[in-house]
C-alpha cells in the first residue's frame, strides 16, 4: 500500500518535471536556434533538420554585425539614455511622492491623481502630436526627444510604487530629523531615500526594462543615427544585408546579448524587483 | 514643523518637475491631437478646420473596427491561453523546491528581456516558409508542404503566439509571487483534511489568487489594446488589414497615407477607449472588493 503510494508520487513528479521542461524548451529553443544559425553560413540554412552543424563556425558574421551594425555606438546611446532616464524617474518620483504624501497642501490628492493618469494613456497615441511638437521646437534628433517621453511615461508607475512604499515609512523618523534642524530636502534625500532602497531598485528595474526595448518613439523622433538606440542595429541592418540571413541572425543575437547577460547575472534581484512592483501595482 | 511642511515654495519645487513633464509630454500632445483631429491636415502645407468630419469617417471605417476586433481577439487569447498556462506552470513550479525552481524561473523570463525588435525579426524567420523553424518542425513530424504562417487567415494567430511567448515569463512571475504569498499553513490544513493536489489548487490556490488574477486580466486587456511594436515589425498590420491594431493604423494613416488629421482623430478615440476600458475593468472588479475587505 505504502509502496504504490510512493510510486504514484514519483509518477506525479515526473509529470511536473515534464511540464516544466517542455515549457522551458518552448521558451528557450527559438533563442538556441537563433544562436545556431548565426554561426552558420547562409547557404547552410536550407536544411531539413532543426539545427545546423556548421561546416566551419562563421565568427565573421559577428564581426560584420559588430562593425556594420554600429553596435558599440548604439549600445552606448542605449546605456546613456536609459541610465539618465532611470536617474530622472527616481529623482522626480521621490520628490513628487514626498510632496503628495507628507507635505500639507490642498491640491496634493489632485496632483497625485493627475500624474497617475499617465498610466492609462496609451503611449502611441502621443506619437503624432509629439512628433509635431518636437519638430516645431527643433528637438528631433536630440537626446531630449527620447529622454522627455521616456521619463514622462515611466513616471506614473514610479510615483505609484514610491508612494506605496513611502507610506510605510514611519513619520517619527522625520519628526526626529526636524528636531535636529533638518530641512525638507535633507529629509528627503538623506533620511527617506536610503530607507527606500528596495523600492528604488524596483523602480529602476521597471523603468529600465520598459525603455530598453522601446524603438517606436525613437524611430519617429530621430532620423540621424546620432542618438539612435540598440534596437536600431537590428532595424537598420536588415535592410543593408537583406539577403545575407546569417549575418542578420548574428546582429540579432548580438543585440539581445547585453540584456540577457545582465539579466542572468542579476536574475535574483530583477525577479524580486518585478515581483514586488507587480504585487504592489 | 507644520509651517515647514506647508511651505508653498518647497512644495512647488518638489512637484513642478513631475507636473511639467506630464504637461509637456502627455497633456499638451493630447490637446494638440484634439485640435488636429478637427482639421484635414496632411502633414505638410496648410489645413482647414473640418469639424467632426474625421470622427464621422472613423465611425464608418472598416479598418478601425478590424483593429478593435483584433485587440479583443488578443485580449481573449491572453486570458484564455496565456494566463491559465502561466497559473498552472506557476503552481507546478511552486511545488518544486530547491535549485530547479530558480533555474526555470530564470529561463522562462529570458524572452522578456529581449528587445521587441529582435523578437519580431526572429519570429519572422521562425515563420519563414523556406528555412523557418516552424516549417522544419512540421517536416520532422512528416508533414509535406509548407504552411504560410503569415497569410491573411493565419497572421493574427501567429501574432498571438509571438506575444504569448514573449510575455509568458512576466505573467508567470506575477502569478508565482502571488502563490508564494499564500500562507503555507492553509496547505498544511488542507493536507491534514485529506485534500488532494487538484482540490488544493482549485479550492485554495485559485480563490486566494483572485486579486492577482484581476490585476493580470486588467493588464492583459490594456496591453492588447495598446499593442503596436511587435505587430508593426512582424506584419505591419497586414496582409491587408488582417493584423491591424489601433496604434499601427493611426501611424499608417498619419505617416504613410498622409492623413495626419485623421490619424489624430484615431489617437483621440484610442485614448478614450483605453480610459474607458481601465475604468470599466476596475468597476467590475471593485464590486467584489467589499467582501474581501470585510474579512
């Protein structure tokens, strides 16, 4: 009796593992395929098997992708713009959260609701008018054309998370600081901000993930390559090498690499951050 | 202390950056959109005010309703396919403890961090009739001939598959952390009462996950409405209007068909639809809220 029970348990375990492995294969195999084809030559692609064993590993694909795809330039832009966006979102959302939560004024509820409204507005509905505004103000092809909308559209979520975390910070801490003669700015940046560390991590991760992959605004507001971001190494490359598939695979793998590598390294923190943001949201 | 906390100058300095950003990047564009939606502006040259003609035309525009239907299709697809899968996998993952758990969680989430541009082009290749992965898989299983995954009938399903694949890890992770938040003593109590795994899942896990499911369903509907990037690169709304979405359609109208005024009318209606959908979903879910709060 006991034996059959145990057997059943292990059969159940096998099914559980089977499900998990199957889903993992579905999720990861396209990427393995991408990597495999990126190392082959274009002539080898028309096979009947699922994966190719390249006759000679074509590292040259990656060299072409790296050089002709302007990889470093686009990567640098992406890092710079996203880094700045994260810092600005944090700064603006912490200040606004403090003002709406702790400061005493009549419009605090109204302003908070107004800023949070941004969460409901579809980004793409602002593409047309924003294009007009930026071209009238000669801001197209500048870093501002990306930075302003990136920060503005990440702000509502940042503010939402910051206010919900900040409301858990006890007010007694501030009272003590006021007794010691701290001003408001010092209270915000030297007392509140350090306590908010975990939520700062969450907001940073959410903002970074949202904007890292963005290209619709970038392709609308930018025409010269000066400030274009990483997705453009793929978008522009495919036109240039339209018949050389293998090199296109290489440029895709290369473009995906930074985010995947960072994710695998910071896996635990990112998972925690996303989960925290999602549960609060 | 009170005086310090109601200093108008300090308050202004704290909220001004946020308010300015909101006005400049969100509010002003919307107002401008409303204005241009009343014109016949093509994107260049001069324009005339034409009143509500753009909106009237929109109400008769077959393609616009196709776009809305496609959004509805996506939303239903997410809710009926992606989310049940995500909940089941999350529940299964919760049963494993130890190393496998974080490994699988990591693997499932990886597609999520990859740029939409890469995802869209990668799937274009996967659907490729000549050397694409999917047709090769069919060949391995002995199917002869090729399937055109991006034909008028298949394209919307192909789009759905890509989006489910790309967003699966995110949904799974949210459900997973919801399950982790359930008090383990409830499971112990159920085990003592002799409940099997299926009963525990249906009677304890699912009911307690209700708030998480509600949030996720709301997000699914909104993201189905807002869909643009993947479709724009994968099919650009085609073939014909088979995979048209509101955002891709307004973009095409403004920048390809040179009907900038009309594109703005679509933008305005698009915003209204998103606002209504959010309010509506919150309303439905709120009705059940008091019971929960009462506990």
